[in-house]
C-alpha cells in the first residue's frame, strides 16, 4: 500500500513539474538565443545575488533533470555561462543530486517490473551478472561515452541494482570530462556576448587548440579505463 502511494505521488509530482515547465516557460533555458536576449539583465542579477543564483540553479536543475526534463547538457553549459569555472562545482552537484533523484524513481517505479522480465531470460540474467561484476567500470564507461541519454543510463543502473554509492561516484567521474567541456563552452559564450558578438553558435566559441586539448584529455581517460578493465580481467582470470 505504501509503495503504491509513493508511486502515485511520484507520477503526480512529475505531471506538476511538466506543467510548471510549460507554464513558466522554463524550456527557454535550453535555447541559447534566449540567453542572448537576456544576457545583460541575467549577468547583472547574478552579480548582485550570487548565492541565490547558485542555490536557484542547483535546486531547479537538480529537480528538472531528476524528473527527466530533456535539457541536461544545456544546464551544464549554463553553469559555465553564469559562474565561470566555479560552474564545475555547481554542475557536479546537479549531476549527483539529479542522478540520486532519478535513481530512486527508477528503483521505485521500474525495478520490480524489470526483475520479473529478466528472470524469464537466462541470457539477460547472465549479461546483467557480468555488468554487476564490474559495476564501477560499467557505470564509468556508460557515463563517459556520449551514446545514451543521461537519464536512461541512470534508470538502467537503478533497475540493475548497481550500488547507490558506487553509482553516484562513478557516474560523476565518468561525466566529469564532458562537464569540463560544457562549462568551458559556457565560459566562451559569455565572453562572446560581453564583446557584443551575439551572432555566434556554441561551436564557434571553441578554438581549435582547445578542441585538441580536450580530445587529448578524453583519450587519456579512455586509456585509463582500458587499463582498469584489463587489470580486473586478470584478477578474475
């Protein structure tokens, strides 16, 4: 009875959040041209109300992204736009908090259904067991590679029974390189707007040298990940 009540409460809260996004037009936060239009007013308000801006940014996006609102990458870019390199700290909080919210939602709404479905397939059970044996690396690589949406990965890890603490840490660690890229994009965009150059796309804000450095960092992460899994395989063998 209690579980059913919690499920209904989550669904109602989700509907209220969707209504709020539409009513307050929060979807405009995913539009770079909207930032251009309010750039001066926005940055002036953030400068005067810095701590309120941090609190509002973290709370709003942790809730929105935790309830599957589809503008995750834009929220990270916005952190660089508003707070500079400090945005890595605040967007890290969003990654962890939204992951926790969605993990708990997946655990509540979908886990029992998926478990019943998995039990019927021996092949699927074996595959999930393999993932659980190297759950830390599995979470890291799923977050690191931009192949699946952030929220899908979170729900997947939740229903597969990945330990919450491990999931949150390696989820953050795997997303950290992309987070640094997005924060940097936000910083460059803010600089372009300060110079009055509003006719710019996201990718025009990134110089070639920076792209090469970013690719080098990502390559090092991949090498470290490959070394980690090879080391674990030897231990298992």
